[in-house]
C-alpha cells in the first residue's frame, strides 16, 4: 500500500495552496464584513483561477476542463477548504451532473460553464423535502413538447449569482399498489418567465455565500432542456451527490488543518503560570486529539476518493467520509475556541468565524443522521433475508 502522492498530485495540491494563500485569504476579513463577494473581485478571482488551471478542474478535458481524478479533486478541495467558502466558490467546480448534457446542451450549458461564461446551481431541496429528496413536490407537467413547472426550492447555494439552475421536479407516478414519484431534471435559465430567485435570510456562518429560494409559477421549459431522460432525473444525480459529499469531506479536512495550525501557534506563544499553555496537559491533550482526528479524516477521505476512481465507491463509503470529516471539523473548531479562551469568541479572531462556519457541514448535502442511515443500510443489507 503506497501512501505517497505522485508528482502530479503533489503539484496540484501545492498549486492550490499557493493560490489560496496568495489570492483568496487576503480577502477573508473584508468579505466577512461585507457579507458579499463584489462582482469585480469575483471576476478577478475567476480569471486568476483559470490562469492557474484550477477553474472547472472537475470537468473532462474533452470540454475544456482539467479532467482531474477524484483523488486529485480531493487534494484540491482540501486546499480550498482552508479559506472561507464564498471565496473558495469563486474557483468554480460545476455540478458533475452537467456531464449528462447532450446535443445542443453541451454548447449552451456545459462548455460555457467550463469557460467561465455561465454559472450553474443545483436545485433539489424544498421546504418539505430536505434530507428526504424523494418527497419533493415541485411538479413538471408535460404540455406538448414543453413542461410546465410549479413549486419552490430553498437553501439553494449561490443561486443569486447563477445563470441557470439544475431543477428536479416530479414528472409522473409509477403504477401499481405502491406508486412512487418519477423525477425529471431540467436546465432552467434565469430570466425564464415564471422563474424567480430570492435570497434567504442571513445565516450564522459562511457570510457572503448566499442561500436562496427558487419559485416556479407556470414556468414553461422546453423538452430540449431536460437533463438526462424524462422520469430518470435521479439517475444523473448520483454522481453529483458522491462528488459533493466527497468535496465537503475534503473541505472539512483542509479547514481543520488551518484551525490546528492557528491553535498550535497560539498555544506555543500564549503563556500562563510561567509557561506556554501548550505545556499544560489540558491543552496539550486537546492538540493531540485534534491532530489525530484530522489525520484519520484525511486518510478516510483520500481512501473514499481512491475507491470512487477504482469504481468501488458506494453510498456508505462516501457517507463515512462526509459524516466523520464534518463532525471532526466541529470538534476541532470547538477545541480551538477553548484553547483561545475568551479571544476564541471575539469576532476579531478568525477562530470565531471558523467555529460558526463549521456547523452547517453536518447538515447540508445530507445530515449526519442521513449519512449514518446510509451506512447502516449498506452494512446490514447482506444479512437481510
């Protein structure tokens, strides 16, 4: 078993780290204060990311992306996780589901996103259907060659800056004693009549990375904008869920590494009772636990990416990485606040921001409870009659 990175993998990680340090971190405090990434800065960072070869790195080379493997993407995401999410999101990684684009969709949606000309957002979650994605109620009724969409979505990340949404809607029901919903995914352009985007209220963390509500009122969408096949929307969503949960796991590892570095520096220089607080067992043990958990999450995440690359990925494998890494980040951030003491909850210190930002990682893209359910279901399946 070889744990050494290849020269290309090491170069990707180093390039990303340098980019984050030089171009993203200097803007963190200002973005936190503004609650916005100004358009001018967003475009500037996009251009720099494209120049560095980091923009749309998860897309195939055949459409202009970098075509990185999942292991390479995990290394990239880990470095991007070191900086606040609104800035990291300027280095766009389009929804992998866009690889299902076919025909004119490739020229209209996929390639423009890779070139940085358009931005996508993924619209699945609804007020009555968060973790239970099969319970969505937004409807898509066939009308000739078109579909009429009615319903709403919420907690849709960066929909305010997106040019189009990948929208999931109920397009029919199966027959039989226990009918179930049939789901279709659509590419819906912003500005389409009957499609409205509104920002939601201010969240406790990730200021500058906005959550939005989407409303569809008799919104007519041509059949040519069906992504994948009618009634088989979730078939193309699986890849997005794997990639998104792996990205969150890797982001959490990167953020935790940065928090540990800051905690070590603070503990080595802050003195009480005549010595650095790192020399007190109560603090030293916290640092040891933080480092150990980060190392475990790092290896679990890379193993998950490696398995996906080998075609051995599964819901449980991805769920383990997402669940453990997000919960690890919460523990590391909380320990960091304790190590910093009163300064840890002061807004002048980054630790306070990291603590707030960490909380949502256990919620979005499938709560920790959902991840545990997926793991348990896969573990017990072979033993059920």
